[in-house]
C-alpha cells in the first residue's frame, strides 16, 4: 500500500504536534484482528487496546479464540494480536511458536498476576498443614474435600479444559488423593467460590489474581510441589510463574508499524482491571461503557502512548 499523508487519516490529526512521523501507520485498510478469550479481564484488555488503536485510525476486529487454537491463528496471521496471554498453561505450544518466529512477545502487560491452587478458609480446618502441599496427601484432608463423584479422593476444581491446565498431571506425578474436575467457565467457577464463601464450605480450586471475587471471598495459596521437569515438559506438568504478556503475529510490525509500537507500550494494572471486571460481572455494566470510562479517565496516558509509538 502506498503510504501518503492523506492515507493516515485520524492518526495524523492526533500527531499534529509531532514534527516528523518516524513510525508510519501502515495498512489502514486491513483490520487488526484482536483475539478474545473467555474471561472478562481479557475481554477488557482486548477492548481497551482496540479502542486506542481505533483512535489512531486503525480498523479493529475482535475474534473469539481458544487459549491453544489462538496460537495457530497468531502464527498464521489470521489473528494479529493478543494483549493478555497467560502462557503458563500453554507453554509448549507457545514456546514452539516463538522459537519458530511465528509469534512475537511484545512485553509484560503489567498485571503482576498469580496463578495456582488456592483454598477457602474452611479448608484449613480439615487440612491443617496448609499451605504446604503435603497437607493435601492426608486421607482426612482428601475426604474433607471430596464430592460424591470423587469420594474418597478430594476434588480439585480445575480450569476449564480448553484453557490448558497441569492439574491432572500434578496429581498423577505426586500420587495425590485428588481428582481434577474441570470448571465449566469462569462464571461457573466464580459462582461456586461465592457459594463456598457464603456457606463457609471447603473448596480447593485453581484460580488466578487479579480478580474482583478475591475481595469478597479471600483465598489462600498452596505452596505447590517442586517442578521436576524442564523445557516443554514443565508447562505440561507444573504450574509455573505466570507472566502475563502481549503477543502478536510476527508480521504485525511490518504491516502496522505504529500499532506494533503501541502494543509494546500498552499496560494495564491489576487494580484497574479488577475494578472494571467488578463493574461488568457484578454490577451488570455494559463492557463498552466500562471501556469508554477507562478511555475518558486515561486520556493523558493513551496520548503519551500514541505520541511515543509514532515518534
């Protein structure tokens, strides 16, 4: 595409004070396709990023993609960018795509996240050795966590199957008296956690932070078993520290140079995301309205990003 001043559209109006447009916008006719996953926080990260890109003059399209299938989409260019990927659950697939040069890591999102097995206060009464994972090996602990389907083994409410989870592998590798039971969705997991909090019931689950529910139903975190694997096997058999990063199709920088630079600069804190998640999930606010409020409250921040991305 021929890059002319006329083709820059809305982007140039934002950059009038910049004497030289060193980073061109690129293809303003082809939409930037942002991957959408199935939890509210990622929806918000994606739509905030999309709103900033639209402000720069880009066309933006949102496409729902599963945690593992999205890697192939990003690798082929059918998806352009994913602003919030928790790659500790899909490490082998993710690492392979990075090593092959099909996707690019564009930096940490800034959530200061946590991921692992967590438990309600009632679990401490039946598994008094916690947070040491060895407490889960005790028969009385397992029976106290059991459901009718898992008895006498304890129940671990695990991530939905399509998120990628090492729960069953950890249980198998350490011969733990637990059964990994996948959650149906984020909403279903949160609902069960709310019910456990309301009735002071024991619940062991895999969960993550930031999330608004943790301000209502506090969880404590298991000190997980040591990871005895390396490389690709580690991601399949362990819960690793969860860097939450931004990734893109490797061709994004050539196709949309300024947008590529903007994504590198884009960040979101745990506090601001959790507040937005609460509004959407608990107060029933429209997600576009919540994103619009973020845009209004962060005008200076996003203007700085845009100026830096095009400098």
